[in-house]
C-alpha cells in the first residue's frame, strides 16, 4: 500500500486517478483548492486544501507520501511550469522525497518526422497556450529536475476522453501509441490505470511515457 497525493483530484483526470488508487487499496490524499466541492470522491479519501504551486502545500503533504500526482489545470500557460519548479525545488531538500507523476499534454508527443505535434501547422490555436505551458514543464523536468524522481505522462494527443475502464493499454515514450488504423485512443479511466501501475511498478523514472490502446 502506498500513500498517493493527487493535486487536482477534483478534476476529470485527477478524480479518475483517485478512484483507481483507492480501488486498489492505496491511501489517497486529495489536494484541491476547494475541498467543499469534492463530495463525489470515493469514501476513504482524505481531502485537504492544496496547491501544487505552493511550497507550503507541498511541504504539508509530501512527508506522508510515496508519490505526488500532478493532475492540475484551469490556470494560465505558466501553471504547469510553476508547479514543476515548485515541486522539484521543494522536494529536493527533503530526505526520502516522494516521486512526482506529472500528467502532461499529448501535444508534446512527436510526429514520425520528430517534430512536436503542437508545432504542426494545423494544430488548433485554442489549445496553443496550454500546449506551450505543458511543453515548458516537460523541458524543465528534463533539464533541471536533478535530485528528485519524476515521470511525465502524456495521453493521446486527440482521442482522449472519459469512458470505460478496460484495464488494458500499451505504452510508448515520445511518439503516440497507435493501433492498426493509425489511431491513438485512450479513456481517462485507463490512463488512471496506467498511472497507478507506474506508481506500483516504476518503469519510466526520470522519463516521459504515453499510453493508448
């Protein structure tokens, strides 16, 4: 049994990770900005007021944790880089610091030509700011996150939605995982499975991975 802190546990992705972890018998601390709005989370979850960009919040929950899951959103493009910097700089000062699991963007995955999906000419303009923010966070982990253990998780770049939990998926590293038709598809529920599997059996430490069917 692990103790898992989920920043953003009230959101679409964070709530699925929370439910998956509780369902497997882990202890879960849901770190959210509005605890009063999380009555739908499973029984057994400890809900606290928390913010991944706050040093104080991280210091309050990290000593009890084996992993900190970052599943946040709703801010400006600087949100994810700020969270990454705060987590890394705070945790590297702690003995036996928990591992960071950062749920990032699928648009940072690479095309067969080696270019980022977010840099393609037809990439939707309305997603540009969030894509840049998540790319900035990934760059920070890769270049400046010495002294901590991190994993950056990218969902499929387009076909990623709530749905059925099958418990099945395939993983890759920097390019989308595709099926025989060239599609990269996954539900939030099965991404949560992949994240909790990674916490239980680490395979992508200090690296990025992606998952799809």
